[in-house]
C-alpha cells in the first residue's frame, strides 16, 4: 500500500500518526485519506511548506475535541467502575472478606519474609569498602605431612598485622582486634556502673570499618593507650546528654583494670553487623600493661581477629597465595585464606564465629516458601473471582450491548482486582505489625522494618500488589471480557466446563502445597524428636560444663577438680579437651598397619580426656579397662571406639600398638561407639588420649540445681580470679547444635498452618458459591425424597475428590523434599507412611469441616424456601 | 420524522449532484463554491455521519487510491429515504413560498 507513496510529497509523519490515533475508531482510512488528498491539492496550489503547515493546523484543530471527549468519557466510566467495584465489595461482604483476608495473610507473610531476606543479606554491607574487606582465616594441617580437615580458624598473633601491610602490596590496610576477656566488663563513671561487652581494637579498626563517629576523629581515637570509644547508648547511660569526650571511665575485668579516657563516641552498631560491641578499648591500653606482654610480638600466641582491606588493584587469589607462602615459613602446613566480610553472615562456617550466623540455603528455603504462600493466596483470590464472576455476567452483557469493547471490560476487572489487592495491602500491613514479634521469634532476628525509608521493601510492596492484582484478576478478567453479550445474558453460562476445570486445578494446587508443607513439618519435628531421644552412647543430662578460658585457671584445673569432687552433690568431674557431643579434632588419610602388614587408611577423630571422662559421661567400656592413675604406662595408653577395632580388623584389640604423631601408643580399652558429632555424621573411628584438656565437666546429682551451681561458683571463684565463673549445661549445648533444624521445623509448621488456613478460606467461599448455585436442585431432590445424609454426601463428593487428588500429588513431592533434607543426617528417622496419612487426614478433616458448614445448612433447608428462591 | 436541517439538505443535494464522485473533498469544495462560505472538514463530516446513521445516505469504499496515501474513498449515495426527505423539504418550502405574494417585491418596497 505504501509502495505508491515513494518519491511523492507526503504529509508530516508525526502529524499523520496523531491523526491516526484520533480517528482510530472512525474509518481512519477514509478520513486520513481525505486529509492527504487535500494536502496534495494544497501542495500543488500553494507549495509543500504551506501544505505541511496546513496539515499540522488540521491536527491541532482536531485535538481539543478529541481530548475533551476522551476525558469526559473516561472519567464518566471511571466513576462508574469505582462505583460498581465498591458496590460489589459491599454486596458480597462474605466473599470480599474471605478474599481480602486470604490475600492479606499471603502478602503479610511474603513481605515479612522479604524483610527478613533483606535483613539477612544486608549483613556487613554498610561498610563503605565492604567489597574489599576480608577476614583472615587459617587452616592448620597436621604433622607428618598429613592433611587435617579441622575447620578454618580466625585467631592470629598480633605481630602479624603490621607485617601484612608492609610486606604485601595487595593489602592496603589491616586491623587486629580481640574480644574482651570477659563477656561483660564493668564500665564505671562516677557512681554509674554498667556491664557491657566490647573489643580491644587497634587504631586501624575505625578506618577499615564504617562505624561513624559522633565525636572524635577516626584516625586518632584508638591510637593512644588508655582510651576508649563508646557507643551512643553507653554514652547516654553513663553521661546522660553531656559531651563524654575527655571523661574518665574506670574499666574493670576480673584480672585487668584500667582507667581510661573517652576519646570518641560511635553511632550505635547496626543490627546487621557481624561485629558487635558496646565499647572499643584501644589495643595500646593492653600493650602498655606489662602483664599482657606475652600477647605482643609473640608468634605463638594467637588470639586476635585480623581483617584486611585489599588495595583496589589487589587480587584476592594472589594475595591468598602469597599469604600462605608466608605462613608456611612460620608454621608448616598452615594455609591462609581471605573471606569476604559480606560472606561472613550467610556463607561462613568457621569454628567460632563472631556472631551467630545463618546459612544461605535456609534463607533460600524461606523465600521459596514465602513465594508459595503468596501464590496460594493469589490462586485463592482467582478462584473466588471466577466463582463470583457468574454473578457479573449480566453486567458485562449490558456493558457490551451498550458498546463496551473487550479492552474496556478487561481494564475494568483488572482495576477491580487492583482495588482489592490495594485493600489487602493495607490489611497486610496491619497484620505485619501484629505478627512481627512472633515472626522475629521464629526466625531469631529482631526485624524492625522501617517501611517508609526502606526503598527495597516499598518496591517489593508495590510489586507484590501489582502482581497479586494481575495474578488473581487476569483470569476472571479474560474470561469475562471474552463473553459474548448474548451468552452472558443467560445465567450460568460461564460456569461451563472451562472455568470449572481451571478452578479445580487451582484448588488441587493449593491443597497440594498445604499438605506438602504439613508433611514436611511433621517429618522435621519427628527427626528432631528422634535426635533428642536417640541413644547417644553417653548421658548428656545433669552435666555442667565450665570452659577454661585463660592460663591461670588452666594451671589450677586439677585443684578445681579435686575441690569440686568434695561437694556432696557432685558425682564426678572430668577435665577433657572436647565434649562428647562435639569432638572435632580430626586427622584425615592417616595410614595404619594391620597385623598382617596390610595398610589401612582412615580419617580419625581424637580427643584428650582424663581418666574420669568415661565415668562422667557414662560411656560403656566394652573391653579392657578405662585409663587409670594406677598404671603409669597409661600415659601412652589409648581408648579406641568399636569402629576403630572393626576397621583395623582386631578381634582382641587390647594391648595392640598404634603409632600416632611419632609416638607409640597401646590400646587399653574399647569404648562403645557413641555419637560424638551431630547426627549429620556417621560414627567414625575415634581415639581418646590420656591427657587433660580445658573443659571441666561436672556430673551432678539431680536436685536443687541453683544451690549446686552456687557451690560450684564459690569454689571456682575462690580458686581462680582470672576468669569469671561461666558455665553451660551439656544438654543445652546439644540442643543448640540443632537450632537451625528446629527453626526450619517451626517455619514449615507456621507456614503450613497459614497455607491451610488460606486454602480453607478459599474452599469455604467456593463451597458457599457452588452450593448456592444448586439450591433449587437440592430443593427438588428433597421433595423427591432425598435424605439430609444423601444430600450432604452429594455435595461433599465434589470437593472430596479434589482434595484427595491433591493429597496424592503432595505425597511424592513431600517425600522427595524430605528425602533431600534428611540426606544431611547420617541417622534419620523413617519417614513412615503414617506421617502422610495423618497429615492428609488432618487437611481432609479441616476441609470437610469447612465445607460442611454449608452442606448441612443447604441439606437441612426447607425445600419450600429453596424452591421459592427466585 | 424530523425535517432536514439546512446543512443536511445542502449536503444531500451536493451528494446527489456529484454522483459517483461524492466523497468528502469534492463535497466540501462544491459546498464552498456554491455557498461562498467556509466549510471546515468537521462541518462536512458531521452531517454526513448523521445522515448515514439516519439512513438517508449510504456509503461504500472504493479501491485504494494512490493520491490518498493508498487509502480508499468513501463514496456516499442517497437512499430512497434520503430522496424522499429532500422532496419533502422541497415541497414544504414550495408550499410556504407559494403562500406569500412576492418576496422580491416586498424587499424592494422597504
């Protein structure tokens, strides 16, 4: 068509386009044609330029009328749409309530989890240079060139810090710091006294990390001895609103006491920081105290954390290589690595973390569940929307007859669902506010989303609202807008098979997800229960553990042990380096010789324990005997577990020789295999050496526990002053090992419950609708003699099939998910068919109760009333 | 049925006259020529649309025309109803004119 226009005068393209829009619904070809013909005529008579201007003038003349028209009609229609939308919400109060509640719950969950995900992934990103800050980690390997798989550690000697900056071009800056010797030290100013926790930090600390100073200069506040930087909160507590700079604080730990001057105040530490402190004491304070000299300029004392800032040009891998090379010169087999500070919270697994951290896969799992809950809520809303739409068919018919086109109706319905989803958003925000404390408890994070300043959350909110509007409104909108006016005027015409089928599919999906989550919950809790009740091979109840944290106490551990034993409530005391719940020292690929000369390679876990270890933890000695003071040769005696004996092929292992770290040991006894690692691991070969360690475990008789602890404390404090009395119970420590799993269980449980709730709300609405549609049928059936029971069965059957089907789908899905989850455990509970049956039964029961509200009412109704219904 | 308005009457007459060439542009030109007044496009489109809706005119599209950027013309034709209404207006006017003595003579007097 446009071929003929080549090399000819044509009207301005843009103007032509505008005209095209204006005349979109009025035979534009003819009108535009008229203009173009006229344009050519004018071209011939008055020239091209004049013609062009003329053409533009025509466009301008057409515009005002066009705009006025458009505005007039769109506001008129908008008014009508809003009116109808509001009227529909009010008219179907029940439906609207169910719809909005479902959506609000779904959105609230989703938003909460998004807030959580944001919080978790924002850790340590507030440092300006966070991309270039790394934590130094070391991995030791064993002697004899044997590799060890002990985890990474992050303790280093202080002398290393300046060397890092001077000897490695990749390292731009480095800081070392250590936690105070006590969890809470005393800060005293005047009469005010508070217990706070903090760090000893060197002068570079505030230059590398961004903890903004309110008072003081970041380069100098930590450079001198006897200076302290406190947080805003501490400053308020100690000095009120006065300027604290230059004020004196007397700082006290059990063995250390300094008079320090406040040199700076930092803003309170953000929640998403792995480094947490109430105060920073300058490292120089520690250095200038002679009693601490052993810590400084000494390569053998490693108790500092080191963080480095790489130069912009510095390559991480290269730096790691050079650092390892350097470390080898100090101690053979040491490997150094750099861990990005941003990865500490979600991806780090070192022996002792700065703060409790999380795992990225849990964050992912929670996000996935959040999306599922949101989807279910949308599906619900969509289902209800489709169900309700039959009632709207006539309205659409009338609109279409009056000239509405498909797009207008589409817009109307999408607009309505947007209206609903905005309504739900507000309800969701209210819910969020109510749920936040409970939610923070489950996740173990205190979330304080500041909605108005949180761009990410605002975007998520807007996105969710739009998504919900589209997801829940699009199908009814498309369905309804496609109706032919004639069909839509006949009632029930669109509850035809197509929408019914979709509705069923969606309902099956909803219930399948709900059942899956519930099965997962049950399995997780069963596994947890299994772990807690499983025979460990030792007794974890009634054991108080007192970790030794410094040298003086370490020297006096024997004294402590004997004094503890004098207490009548104490049954036994053992001083060992590990605890039976968690023995981690491990050598891998260790080669042993069997009796027949055959070589056996195995990974071996070992621990240093005293002769009371076996008794205190009630570990069974199967063969031979325990260590004993009566045998002097026991210094080179070892206890092995059954697994070692099996692997070595020893039927009678007593007295067998065992070379280990250049020493010859002999086996004095075999202990029954006990679970010395979490249930994620199988029981591996393990050897116990006869040497004392740094954990004092006290087995007490059950009874007045506070009194016993008081006695222990008194003895402890009398014996050693260098360390405060700190203790924990072995079974608490045991439970802590499974905290993440417990949390997963609770999350599954909570969200499983929520999905069931949402799904049932949908079912409730749907049942009401479907039964309402069959009112007359029920009346006729009753007139013809059907009993209440028959009618209830008839009505329930429809839903029952669907719910059963969703169970059938959920079973394998849940099975696969839980198989994967359980694979992490070496010892796992049998999933068991009854878990599935029970979970399904629960869901089926709840849904039947939901439906029965309607079925019974319908079945019990008087046919006279129902048949008169018109 | 309502009587035709003057503009409708003029348009109808023009359409009659132009026969096979009765589409917007010639109609407008003809109207301008005969009346000596300005006729915008809108003042032609409107009566054309209205007359078509009332059933006094019918229209068809021609083949695409090169001069019109490859677009068709919409050619209008009178329906029998259109013709009848023209006649009706005409007869009413004639009747009215016949009843008065002579307009020209009257104006001359004044």
